[in-house]
């Protein structure tokens, strides 16, 4: 096929974050540095991943004229470990990403924007052949489960490449990948014998190339335009809505190239550059781009312009290291952050320690899993099916395909523990651990946590200490920070505090049961808990609970039964213990022994008891438990209500005189208003009612007057209520439904809460673009004043959200004028 006559543009975003989950709980813990958000995944989602799904295209007055799904316009990949988090925590953003790929498939002749990605962001040329194959296969299966199609291309982590990796991609049906222009060594036209040696020059990135592989196959390669890509980050092309589009228009006119490829971290669009997604939206909407500049994707371009040249790659190279792959294995000089004089000599022993542990764990897996699976490596490759779906039918299907025989529950648990051991052995190879300046950085510590979890799972199958061997290697990885010392010290300080055993969720269950009735069964983190027994005993100024719990890991089927006794006294705090479950009669003996112990006696013969303490929990969980106890303290609430009522006149006088009241005077009012607002808001959202709404407006005024900090959970409540009411209005458009929407918006305004979250703005956009136009046509035909008023009110609401409604108002104007001029149509 001939080369396209237009100038083609491919913009690729590599969306990825390092894994942040605690390997024991499978949850991301609170990260104060990401404030006001819970963690960095949540913050970057708010700044980048979600806004790119609903990027705002603005007019010259700054009003929204269109919401653009950037994922439908750009080429992109999403790291599978990040995608897994997004699926659980930001499902609407995931839906938008998948819709974007689906739209691109329809628009680009069956070629989608999304590229696959190996399951872990590991440098594939540094992985051994078995791990490399598993990572690629898991990435393909994960992609297929997300997008419902086979991937044509795969983005390589850090574009780390060698011929063995390319051959593997080709074997698994991957047609192309993308590299940096300095990752090629020579090139020639197809059919010619003479090679052109590139030397220090970079390859021409304006065409695709074919690369011949050692075993006779081929794979197609694209090389991105380094200068244009670098300009995204360093020339400020995203700082201003039109700058990116204008630069690309200029390039398309001045350059003879018919293809331009921009590749950057996807986080450039919104996280690294605020509102960068809007600059991308301008480009994709072609508001300023000429018709001869066509935005496309890699698969569609290959279909229209197959390679005419072949290339030889620079074996063992990457896009972010000038020394090949040194950044992930040696002190090559590449690093990010750090202080003058810092070196990265720690990388060599750290890589050796991780690789040595990988080999030990593979040997153990082969030895132990062989008694359970017909083919241990085929079972590991297929384990991605359980990672994506841990339902009982999925588990049955997996064991039906791979088990040597019908496995007992104990053998199934052993099999899953071995497979989870291997999953963490892959995660500990994430490239982030070597990328930055020091082994004490959080990314290296995260790799160590995955190594620790893998070793913990391995310990059930070996008598020798693999951990001692690993730590001896790790001790030679010296930190640049004297207080951090070395990898072993970091392991002891950072990893030990992250460990969570089966007692953790039981202790959390018991503490939560002090203040609330938990459902049966109960799921927390990656654990399932089933109640064996539970009794509450009210005490003077406190409470005591006694019970039993069966806890199991939903990942590994590890299972244990615990009994517990826990007491809370308002004056003395918390005391209690966990112990092996021995039935109801044994539980009574524990209760009697505990009551004696708290009076100064010891627990006779019960050496297996574990004291229950808030220290068993994460800082976030501790705060949650203490806040629940605080909210449940009725005496405290009553006293503060009395104080707030008695001091409201004095407090008002301070405010009326423009003076700041003392904290002791403010505190009762703040407590009472915050609690009443939350309770009233929940009740109003559930039951409605004019009187309750008026009360809420008054409380909102108090919140503003007291200058109370905003509460994320109240923002969530308002956003959910807005969503429900807008959807109800779309289903049945009438003035009552619109009034319900306006009430939520008015209340949010009164409280100072912004309603411009991407999902809320998207709902307004859907209302204005899909529901209002047919309603206007109905008004024009029926000449209904009520429906005309409804449409006018919806347009005013849209304007409150920043939308340009000029075109819709222009369409409505004739009937508004007719209704105003004809007295017979007046109400």
C-alpha cells in the first residue's frame, strides 16, 4: 500500500505507576505526601487519569464547549498493576479508557489505540527466560480481559529491548513495539544488501521498520521523535491550550516527514503539567489543526504504510539510560534525585540479591509444585486467570486444567501459596527499585516488601533459611545515607513494619465490633472472616466483646481460627487478647482468665495468647478505630451539644465584631455542626424533605462561618447524590427532577464544595448533549411553556458548571419569543 498523502501524527502516552500495595493486605496504605488525597495513585488519578477521560475543550471565554475522551484519540498503554488498582478504585475512569479504545477500533479500521504491557514493569532483557515469558503472557491475557481483543502492539518497560525479547513478542503474536531513536544501529531498504551504519546518528523516526529475528521471524518497529517528545516536558507545550497543536501544525508544514511520533509518560497530561490534558484535547478535536494533519495509531498506520526498510537494534538498550541497561544493574551514572557525590554502587549487589532470590524461589517452585501440577510452568503462566478473577468457578476451572489429581483443600492452599510466591517474585523485579538515587527510596523498599512476602510464603516449604542467604547479599548494598546503612538495615526497618499475619484482620474485626455490627461474612483487605461466636457485654463506661473468628486469605487460602476477648473502658482504654479457637466452652475459660488477669492475675498456662493492641494495625486503621470510638461516645456528644447551645451567643458576638474566637469557644460549635451536618445530609439524601433541606442550608452557613475544613466523605456523598439525581432526571425529565438536582448543587455551593469532578461534569455534558436537544425539538413542536421552562433551567444549570450553552439557547430562542409574544400561551 502507498504512503498516506497527509501528515500522520501518533501521540503515545505510557500510563504507569509503581506498585504501591502492601503485599500482605493487597491495599495501598495512606501516603501523607499525597495530601489532600489518600495516596499517590488517587492523587494522580484525580489530576491525570480521570481528566483525560473527560478533557475540557474551552472557548475563548473559558467555557466548556465539549468533553473529549483523550483515550479515544491517542495511542496508549496502561501498566497492568496500575490498571488493577484503577479497576477497584476508579471504575468510571476504567470505563472511559476502554470506551476510548473501542471508539478507536471503530474509527481506525479495526486497529485500537491501546497497546499491551508486560504484567510487571520489569526490564525484560534482565529477566530470565521463564519470567520474561510469563510477564509477556500475563500482559497479553490481562489486555484481552480489559479490551476484549487481541493486542497488536506491546509497550516494553523503559523500552528495554534485546533480540530475545523481540522474538518472544513475535512468538506471542505481537506485531510491533516502539523504541527510542538511539536504539537502532543500522538500517537499509528492504531487498537491498548494503547496510547504512548509524554510528552516533539517530534513526529517521518518520517511518516504520522491520526487524529480522534470529529464528526467522520478524517484528515491526516504530521509533519516536525524540525532539518533539522532549518538547512536551521541557518546552512547555502543554502550558497553554493551543501551544501543542500550534507546534505540531508548524512542524507538519516545515518538515518533509509524513509521520511524527510523540512518546511520553502519560502523566505528562495533567499530573506533571497541570491541565495538560486540555492541550491534548485541543489537538485531538482538531480545532486548530489543518485537515492534512491526521491523528492516528500505530496499527492503523501500519495497515496503510507497511515498512519499506529493515533495521538492526542496539541489543540491551532502553530509552532512559545512555549506557544500555546500566541504570537497572550497575553504577552507570544515570539516576534521578539524590545529593552531590551520591553513587549507585548499591545497584550491583541489589540486582544480585534479587536475582539470587529469584533463582532460589524458582527452584523451590519447580520442586514443590511438581507434586501438584502436571506442568508447573504452564500452571504459573495460567495463574493470571486467577489474578484477574478469584471467584470459585475460576478457581475450579484452573485446578481442573492443571492439577495432577483431585486436590484436597490443604493441597489447593499449598498450590496457591506457591503461585502467590511466584507473583511476588516477579513484582520484586519491578524496574522502579533501581531507577532512582538510593536503595532507601520507597521504590526499592517496595521491591523488598514483595521479596519478603515471597520468602514468607516459601518458608512453609523449606527447612533452610532462604532469607538469611538473601540478607547476606543485601547487606553489601550500601546506602548513600549513613543512617540507612545498607539494604539489610532497610529491610529490618521498612519491611518488618509492613508485615501482616492472619491475626491482623481478626484484631481489626474485634476492634470494629466494639462500635458497629459487622456483616456476616466480612471481607477486609484480602481476607475473608466468618463469625464462629460473638457476644457483647455492656460495662459501666465501656463495653466488652467475646468471640471467635475463622479467617482465610482470599489469595492463598491460608486459614486459621481465633478466639478473642476485648474490652474498652472510657477511662482505661483498650485491653484484650487473641488465642487459638477451642470452642464455646474454651472461650468461657478464656473470658474468666482474662477477667482475672485484668485484676492483676496472670493468665494460667495460656502462653499462646497474643495481646490485642492498636499497634497491630496500620496508622490509618488506628485512626479509624479511635475516631469510631470517639463518635460513639454519647456522653461526649451530649456535653458538647450543651456547651455549643450555651455559648452560641458569645460565639456569634465574636464573629459579628470581626474577631477570631478562642479555640475553646469554637470547639463545641465545630463538633456539633460537623456531626449534625453529616447526619442530616445522610438522612436528607435518603428521605428528602423540605424542612430537612432548609436545616441543611442553615448548617452549611454555619460551616462557612466557622471556616471548617472540607471533609472528603461529604464531598463523596454530594457527588453520589448529584449523580443519582441527574440520572433520574435523564430518565424522567420534569421540573421536580431538576429541582432535586439543583438542591444538591445549591447545597454544595453553600458548603463551599466544588461539584466539578470529572464524573459530575461528564453527567452534565451527557444531559446537555444527549437529552436536551430532543427535548428542545419537542418544545418547538408542542409549544409547551412548562417544558420550555424546564429546558431553560437545565441550560442555566449547565452554565453553573461552566458549559457554553449558546447554540442550545439559540435553538430554543424562537419558541421563547413566541411564548412571550402570544398571551394565549401564557399560564
